[in-house]
C-alpha cells in the first residue's frame, strides 16, 4: 500500500506538470495568444495579429526557473506537512 507521503508527492508532481504545461488562450480583437505558466507567466505563444497568423514564442527564462523552483519546493514540503498533520 502507498504511504500518505508518497501519494502526496505523486499528486504534487502531477500538479507541477499541469501547471508548467497548461496554456490559457487569450483573445483580443486582432490578437490571439496562449499564456503558459502558473503562478508566473513564463511563456507567451503569439498565434494571430492584425497582420495575420504568426507563430512567435516569448519565454522569460527567469520566471520559468522561479516557477519550477516554487513547484519543486512544494514537492519537497508537501510530504513533510502531510506526515506532520496525519500524526495528530
């Protein structure tokens, strides 16, 4: 049987992958782009402009690294908190 810490670690790992790959489409009248990253917006994929279709990526590597660091910190802390609160 899987321990509570392992289940927590797997759950947070899945949330990490989803948070880093999930894209939200934003549409303005002549502008369509997809925003990537939770909690920080590290990537923008430009799809359409007033001049027509484009395929342009803008990636902020600093925010990407910070986003990954935050999710990895959560991945390390979550099992400890789960163990502490399950013992009570």
